[in-house]
């Protein structure tokens, strides 16, 4: 409880009355979550206090399941399913597909992918994020394989060697060796990839190499172990989008293209779809 309190204090949410903790502003998307709706307010409040939530969804009564991270970050209900699950579904079809989800955070993508019929294996390098994803999925009555893996290390044996699809959103730009990471992950994927990441296109770049492949990157300091979104190493590389595309093609995904290119407060971000054929 002390840890939860620390996070809440840092986010400015400590000592909020139960009603303000539970009920979000009107107008946000509400979801049918029968196992949450069966909980009285007091029990749902306890569930929300139990874990260091940093995002939330709303049940059909407008009550929060989870908690906002701060007044400005993840401060509104998470869309579920996220539109990128829809893109994966329309490109490749999700029903019955084995999907590997990188950096599952609190399971907001995991639920959406599984509700579309995907057989999801989700991993995260923060054990509390693994637990929050397990709890999120269980209250959505969703079955998924949710495991711990710090992707800066070798893949553990309990993660399979073959998947149909890769869902990789908001994680690559937190890694210290993103090209080495892709080199280890892409051979596991048989059909298609959705990769959404910040890129270094507008920045001053340096050059690194991986197995003889040169790539341009910008160096970023990471925020440490405590923030739930950050990387797990002191710094990360943001890759130039052209080099990212050529890396993905090099590892067998001949059709790799940017389908979305957006400017965010932290920098340029792209969404890439890639397929082997
Ligand atoms: C910015 S959040 C994105 C979360 C989610 N994919 C989304 O789009 O909302 C980054 C996530 O990746 C996880 N992560 C960061 N570095 C990681 C690593 N080396 N291995 C595994 N997960 C990592 C974090 O714990 C966090 O859950």
C-alpha cells in the first residue's frame, strides 16, 4: 500500500475521496465489464488501490477500473479496442492467430486483441505491469498468456518460438539496442507485424552497427525503474525510420510500409505494417 500511495502522491491523486477515485467525467467511452460491474463501489475502490495502476477504463456505470497516472498522462479512459488492433485485424485477421504483444503495460491492448479472437502472448519487463495485465484480463474474462520478459535480455524458453503476428506499440524507442531486439524477435513471426514507435528523423543522429548493418539513431535518457512506461536501461536509441524499414525488410518482411506518421509532443512517431509476402 505504501508503494501505491507513493505513486498516487507523485501523481497528485493521494487522498481523493472514493467517489472522485471511482467516477470519471461524463462523455468518456464506457464498456460492458460484467465482472467489474458486479463489484460494489467499496470493493472496486480496493481493487483500484491494490495495484499501482497508471491507466483506466470505465465500466457501463462510468466507474473507473484502474486509475489515471497523472492529471495529464493517461488521464482519460483508454480506448478498447485500440485502433491499432483494428489495423492488425483488417490487414491479417486476428481470429485464431497467435499474437506476440510486446510491452503489455496494463493489458489495454491485450484485452482488445483477445476480444477480436487472437491467442495472445503478452510480455512486459516490469513485474507489476505483468500482474496488472493479468488482473485486467481476468476481470474482462479474457484468457491470455501474460509473462515477464525484459526484452533487453535473451528470450526465456517459456515464450514460444513461433507466432503469426507481432503487436509492438510504444516499446522500441525505450530499448538500448532496438535493432538487436528486432533481429531476435522478427524471426519468430511468420506473417505480419505492426510496429508503432518514435523515430529519430528530425534529430541529429549518430551511427551504430549490428552484425554489419549500419543504422542511424538518436540517444535518449530513460527515466529509470519506477515510472511504469519507461525503458529498463539508462538510455535508449531512437532509430531513423528509413533504417527501421530497411532492417524490417532485411529480416524477411519484404512489404514494410509506414501507414501513419504523426508529430507528438515527444517527437515524430510512425506506425509500420509489414508482411513477409
Ligand atoms: C510506453 S509503455 C507502452 C505500453 C503499451 N504498449 C501501450 O502502447 O500503451 C512501454 C511499455 O513497455 C515496457 N517496457 C519497457 N522496456 C521494456 C523492456 N526492456 N522489456 C519489456 N518491456 C519493456 C514498459 O514496462 C511499459 O509497459
